[in-house]
């Protein structure tokens, strides 16, 4: 069984007991969180598709840790002009574990 759920503006394919990284959530570590924007649920071939979301469907998860992602280097260059600029960025992330899919 899996579901497509929208978390913090992004869509994720989640299964029970899977761990995923999402954009930073405001909940504390160890707390539970529920997501109700479920777009699709597949239960062993029985597919339910929302228009745009499924009514009454929820995905519950547990917040494991807050962390920072890998460094992403952004390099700008204009050829023959001597212009070079290098910036780095690390995204704030939250790791969650999916506990249950209701729907």
C-alpha cells in the first residue's frame, strides 16, 4: 500500500514505515503530524484518485530529526568578461517516518 501525499508544497510517494526528508516543519522532534492532502492511494491494485484530494484520507507520521541537507554549489560565469561568482546553500530539512495511511 502506498499513497501520494502533498507535504509542504511538494508531492511524495510514501509507504508505511518509510523515512523521507521534507522541507523544515514547525513540529518538534518526536511529535506526531498528520497530512490530509492525499492525492492518490493504491491498496494492492485498488487505486483511489482524488479530485484534487481524497476526502477522509490521512497520512500520519512521526518527526524524527531536524537537519541540514548537503551543500549545493551555485556557480555563475559570463564568458570572456572575467565574471565569476560562487555561492553555497544548505537546505533546512526534517526527517519523518510514515506510521499509518488511512483512506
